[in-house]
């Protein structure tokens, strides 16, 4: 606890950290908590799992007193992250009698309106916060702390303008702290525009290469799903996350894992908030150990003890790849990231491989049995109406919040095969323009 004390935290907070069994500060905590408590604006380069919540919470809980005004505003890209941050603040401020509320869309606004009236700290997603501002149900005139969490994700999800609109509604005299796993030109511009003499704090990549093994299999498209089943059955694992690029593939993989007697849960942005919350409870309760998800849905989820990451689809950027694999090999534990490459992943894999710090080894395809694949099922329970057509497929022309950048180009490639009950599909349409065939095939 001495090491936390040195950072300038009060006795009340130190007591909570002892209860939570935090033994020593993480890198970002060590570097940034003293600056945050000193009132500095901060631009933090760190991602989910780095311990950044305690960084931005520290000055807030050390300095504000409950007075029924919203004094701190934290913007997060997703509802799950808003819930998670709000719960963490609740824990860290247990001895301080502060009221924190999370506000996000997909649930009734009435309760939030009542709770905001007494809240000292509000954690929210940009869309719902704007809703409250338009209805005059939140007053930001007393904001002393503004936190922008996971800004890269907020930008990816198209919240850039919403975020700025909200910033402009906050008083200029405030402490601003901004966190992002990657700092692009856009983010740098936003940060410089809305912070004052901000100090940049970066931490080493949170992927520990001594604990994390990264491998890939080069598989024909029609064996991809069978390979996943084979590996899930063969590899000894704790919790497993299987990443897909689209909602459609998430549903495809989940349904077919279940058909092959592997209990799996799916989480993506097409599900209602209630369903997403129920799924996360089940997963945390360790009832099911395989979670199939899109990047955006997984963003910010605090899931401990993930031993295996599967990339059923390769993401299109090395940033997304690093985010995915950073879910495992945490806190000194070992982990493995397994990428399943078929034709349509080669372009993405080439992009990812340009990041020289990523060492991904090729492993020969094992002998695998072809498993049964079902491609015709109805819209999953809890999916929002209108997102799926009457054959259970997501509607084609709608950009998805899970993947706004990619959906346009991937909808056709990721379509289910037309035939019912095909035994060969990998959840994707294998027909592609000839000019793309074997393009950028990874070197052996
Ligand atoms: P965060 O990146 O703030 O979401 O934190 C990720 C996870 O690490 C959460 O479960 C925290 O409770 C936990 N955590 C944060 N800081 C520490 C620490 N210094 N020691 C142990 N666990 C921590």
C-alpha cells in the first residue's frame, strides 16, 4: 500500500484499495495519478485493462464534495464501459459518500432523469448524454472534471461530433483527462483543442510478449469453422473470446458452436441492453466459457482470466488486433491468441503483419473432422427488430454500430451461404471477385 500512498491518495481511498487487494499501482497509475491529483490535464495513451479508471477517478473523489450538482462527467463509447466505470467509481469512492450514475441508451430514460437530479458524477455514452442535454435533464454548468475514455473507440463509432458538442457545453474552467489506446491525428487535434497544457502519459504496450503466444492457422474457408470447433475441444482453456468482424458472423459462430455441443454466448451491438447485461452476467458467473463477440461489443468489458483469444475473422487494423489480444495474458498470467486465416483474411493479415512488434507464428493445420454447419436460423432472441431479415440475416444496407467502417465492404463477403444446412460454409460467402483471390497470401 505504501506505493499507492506515495501517489497522493487519501486514507479513505487507500482503505478501499486494500479491500480490493490492489497490491501495487499499474504503470499508468504510477505515472498519471500524481499528475491527476495535482490538477493537470492529461492525455493518456492506455487501453482497457491498464488500470486507467483509478487514474481519472482519483482527483474526482479526492476533490469533490457531494452537493447535488453534477461535478464530474465521464464519456465512454459503450454502455458496458459506462456501467463498468460507474461501478468502479462506486467502489473507489465507497468512503466518500458520492453519488455516481451511468446513463446510456437502450434503457428507459425516466429513471436516469430522476437519478441525475442527485448525482455528483455522471458516466455516459455520447448519444444518451446529448439526449439529456436536449431535454434539459442534465446541467453541466458545475462540471469541474471532464473525462473522455477510450476516445479511439468513440471516434471509430462515429461519435466525434457528439463528443465535441458535449465538451462545448462544459465550463472552460475544468480539469480534462483523455484516454485512448492509440492517438491518431484526429484525437491529437481534439485533445489539443480541449485541454490546457496537457501532459502526455504513455505506457508500454500492455501485451506482455513473454506471456502471450500468438499463432495462426492457414485454413481453407470451408474448414474454418471445423478448425475452430477442433481447437476449442482440444485446447485446455479458462475463458475464451472468439472475435468476429460482423454481427452476422457472431450469430453464425455462436449458433453453430451450440449445435456442435460447445456452449457459447454471443454479444454484439444488435442485442438489446437487457440481453447484453444478462449475457455478461452468465459469462462472469462462469456458466459458459466461450464468448463470441464483435470488437465494439467487447470494448471496455472487464473480463478476467481469458486464456484464449480466437480471431475467427482477422481485424482490419493492427490496433484492433492489439486490442483483441490484450484481453489475455494479463496480470502475469499466460495467454494465447489464435488467428484462423482463410482467403478473405489475407489482406487484413498483411496489414497487421506490418506491425513489426507483433510476432505471429504459423502452425500447420492439424487433422480435423468436418463438423455440421447450419446456416438457416431465425433472428436471435433479444435482437433489435429490423436488424435482421426474415431469414435471420442482418439487413444488408444498415451500417452497424459494431463496425461502422467495415460493414459496407464486408456485408457481401460475410453473407451466409444460400443453401440450407450446408456442411461446408464458414459463415461467409466464399465467392469473391477473381482479382482478390490469393491476394497477399501470407508468406510461409
Ligand atoms: P481498468 O483498466 O481501470 O478498467 O482496470 C482493469 C481491471 O484491473 C479492473 O478489474 C480493476 O479493478 C483492476 N485493477 C486496476 N488497478 C489495479 C491494480 N493496481 N492492482 C490490481 N488490479 C487492478
